[in-house]
C-alpha cells in the first residue's frame, strides 16, 4: 500500500519532531517535508505534492489559517488538517471557512489523530467531538437568528464576534492579562486575537487602534453592542 505523504507545519521544532516520530512509527504514513510558517508550508506543498498538510494556526510570517485558505483556492490533491492548542470558537469557524478538512486539538489521542489523517486522506472531513459541537452550535445559532443584520463596518473588516468582544475590552483600557482572565482564555490566545484585529484594521499599535475606533463610522457603535 502506498504511504500517506504528509507535510508538517509548526514553528516549534520539538513539536514537529514528536509528531513525525508518532506518524512514521505507523508504517503507512511518511513525513516528506516540514515547515515553520505558512509561507514555507505552501512552498513545501507545491514542491512535494503531499496528500496532507498538518498545520498549526499561530506561526510567524503567515499563520495556518491564511495558508490553508490559499491552499484551498489552488487546484491540487493536498488537503489540510489544523492541529492547534486553541479551542476558541472563532478559530474553529475560521478554519472551516478557510477550507480545512479537519481540526484537532494538540492534546488529542494518538488513535483519534491517526483516524483523522486516514479519514481526510480518503476524502472525508474530521472534527473531534468537542470541535463538532462548536460547529453544530454555530449552525443552530445562525438558523435560529430571526433578524439579518445589515452589512456594517465590522462585517467589512471581517471582525468576528470574539474579536469584537476583545476590541471593546481594549478600548476600555484592559490589557492582555485582564482580558484573558475575564474570558477564561490563555494570554497567548488573546495575543493572537489582538494581532488579527490589528491586521484586519490595518494598524500597528494600540494608539492607532483606538484612533481607528474613534474615527471609523459605525465601528465604535458596533463593538459597544457586541
């Protein structure tokens, strides 16, 4: 049987080595390439033509969601599996929108990890139980929504519900640690959201961000109502 060819993308070498050892001990999976950011991952996919790209979300240069979105738009047989420490609803929904064929948390079991790889390789999609529940809840929330909101500033910038919430807290003068404690998330998760918010609003620091909120028509009202 031909082996499943995989490219691993994670900015931590130790993590990549651990995953590589786990997969190659199975005999029917081979890791043909590695990458430490999204751009390297796309280059490796183009060169090596793997069956599957296993990619983390938070990486330098280009994150995993951006790389997955680009990959999904290009013709080819390589599919992507997000392997992340983040169980945040926004990341999960963004991964689906980006075209990922699966999403697993890094603390998943070996058996489930292998099952996900083989399911995706066979043309299916795989989301673990907790992740699937997030998707179901999101679908039901959309289905039950009676009023369709008009397209506003936040929609134009593609600001997610969680990002609007964090943006409001930043505007209220809260730091990453305070926001993390109030939302029950890690500081690293909040830092990632903050980075994404600034990128979407095209600002480079908090001063520019607060100025943008004050000057952008509709943005201030939108986040205050989040």
